[in-house]
C-alpha cells in the first residue's frame, strides 16, 4: 500500500468512526430537556385582578370598588389635613401635611382617570 492512498476498508472504517464519533453529540443537541411549559397568564393572575376580567361586568365592578376605596381614602386624608392645619396655626404647615396634600392630588388624578375610561 502506498503512503498517499487509503484502502476502501480503511475509508469505510474512517467514515464509520467519524459517524459514531459525531452521532452521540447530534441527538443530544436535538433532544434537549423539555422546557417546562408556563401556565397561561390568565391562570396565574388572581381572579379579582383588573388585568384578568372574566367579563366586562367584572372589570366594571372592580373599577367601581377601587374608586370607592380611593374616595374613602381621599375623604380621610382631607379630614386629617383640616385637623393638621387647625393645629398648626397661621404661619406653619407641617411637612407631613404637604405629603398628604400630594397624596390627595395623586388620588384625585387616579379617580378622574378611572372615571373617564
């Protein structure tokens, strides 16, 4: 046999060796572990969430309840602000009162936006 030639038997053995050598890696790449399927987003959210209304009526009910809750908080804050201002006198206003006023503004914008929908 010459140095530069390969016998047919050696060629088959080389091909078989290469196929067997590469064969174990090919299925591993194609057969990766199955990815866990995530449940649909609707199943993971609570039923009373505004992002998961089963019907438009439930969404309206949630918005109504949230608006009433925000209005109750608004009434409570305004009563607290009135007491704080009466206590403070003419020239001084506590920082906590300013924070309450900012929350009143935030709540009123939130309520207005919800009602406009």
